[in-house]
C-alpha cells in the first residue's frame, strides 16, 4: 500500500527569511556523491556500495577501509575535507598541481572551531589521508565523455610542518601530495557550485544532505520539475546514515537534518511517499520542493532565470492524475488506431510520459473529443507517422479552437 505524507514547511515559517548573499565554492562532482566519512559520533559504519545495471553488470563498486591506527574519519575529518581542502583546491586553476599548500594546523583549528587544539586536527588529517579506497565506476568528464575509473589506494599523502617536501625544502605549513588516480579525476571532472558561507553554518550531517540534495535540486530547476526526488535508502547509503524502517523514526532522524534548510527556505515543502523497496523492506520516496534560496542559487550559479515549473502529478492530486493517465492512453491508442487500424498497440514509456506531462501542463478542460479531432487533422494533412514532443504540443495548442461535429468520436474508447 502506498501512503503519502505531506509536511508543509511554510506553516512553520510564517515569515520568509532574508536571503544572505551567496559565497561560491566549486567542488568536483564524482567523489562528492560517494561516502567516505562516518558522520555519527559513535559506532562504526561499513561503507561498501555495489550497484549493478539492469543487465546485472557491475556499475559501481565502492569500499572504504579506515586505517586502524588513526580510526574512522568522522565529523572533524569531514569538515576538513569539505571546508578546508576543497576551498584550497577551488582557489587553484586547472590543472591542479601535484602538491598544494593547506596552511598551519593552528589556523586550520581556528577555521574548524577547535580553538588551539592542533592534535585533533592533525589526527583528523591523518584519518583522511590514510583511508584506503577501492573503487571502480564510470563517470562523465568535463567534455561529457565517459571515462572508466579504478583505484586501490588513498587520495593523498601529508607533509606536516618541519617535514621534508619532495623538492628537498622544509615545509613551513601542512601540504598534501595527491596520488595520481585521484588527481587525474580532479583535473578531468566537472565542478558544481555551492554556497560556501551557508555550508560553514551547517553541522556535518546537514552539510552532507546539502551536498547530496543540491544535485537533485539543481536538476529540478534545469528540467522544470516541481520537486526533487530522493529515495530514503539511497540517502542513507550515500550519507552514510543508519537506515530506519519505521516512519516515525525516519521523520525524527531527518528532522534535524532538514531544519536549517527549511529555516533558510532552501526547501519549502517535503512529501514522503511510503513504498516497499527492492529489498522488500519499507522505504520512502522523499519529494523536496525548492524554496527561494534554492532558486536564488540556481539563478546565480547558472546566470539565467529559471523557467516556470511544470505541475506534477503530486500537485494535481489523485483524481486529476487518474484522468490524465486515462486521457494519455486514449490519445496514444487513437493515434495507432487511425494510423494502423490497430486497437491493442502497447504504448511506449516515452510517448506515455510526453502525453501525461502535456495534458498536465495544458489542463484537462479542453476535453478528449477535440484532441481526437486534432489527431485526425494531423494524420490527414501531414502524413504524421510517429509521436513526438512537437506533435504533442501542436495537439494541445490547436485543440481548443476546433469547430465542427464531434459526435463520431465523442464516445469512443480504444
């Protein structure tokens, strides 16, 4: 049974917050989707991801093995990665050099809110540098070419203050030396922008959500979707977070994660759809509706206005959704009946999706009969032999103004 729960965030925020100026940091788009750090304060997490495609072929293999001497990289190591090292990388132009200067442990401790405790900073650096990653996957490079990536090793090594650099000089601050596979990836992948000042205000768990969800929020504007969709089990795997199987536990777990993004109006509404996952266990599709902050980020980062979003089935409601699905099937069936004289042609997912989206966009009020007549007109006058997006749009634009007797098709069902 599918259950939908809506959480309207604007009910908790009667007054919209003033949007703070954006401070841009650009980060890589491949490793940032995969988990490295254990964000819980206690307990261990086995970070191991194996994904196969529909044909059963290995698509992604990812295993993280912490160093036993230094321990799992946790919240402080995460902050150093995301707020210190990523910023230093962003300040450099491509190609990124083999060795980069990070700064003194004392300065980094202050940046991370650790006062003058340089020992915990040094340990967190060592946790990051010593974590062993076994990876195999494909990714799209900056030229949108598919690349194969394989790695068995660490991302970089460290040179602390007073130690010798490869040049023979003595390091006056902390440096990192990238290992070749990781450096090659950094120099070949696309970067995406995030709000750096906003990131610094978030806890590690909240920051990780922002890092992951921003991919989907950005895509929702690009493709004019009303919401971004995130599978709860996928989020838990990528964060990583403990996965719960009870809705109340899920809601409690995500409350603190969502809270700053609601308060900042990065998201304006959340919906949970209860499903049974592929593993046979309870799961949730989480629909995030972007707020004003998300819109401001998209328009600032892309330097263009977001196009109006297309209403989706969740917004239209169950009754309208049923009607849309029915009319989409009718139009596709009538097309094949008129063109081929066939009544039982299976519609493709692409044609069905196009029909549903455009019916939702233009509305149901025009009625099926006029659209059936437009199908007749197009087939008779243009010799149309296949369904296309342009053809669907023409149907909906012309069907409102079709005169004449519609009785020959008014009651037809196919």
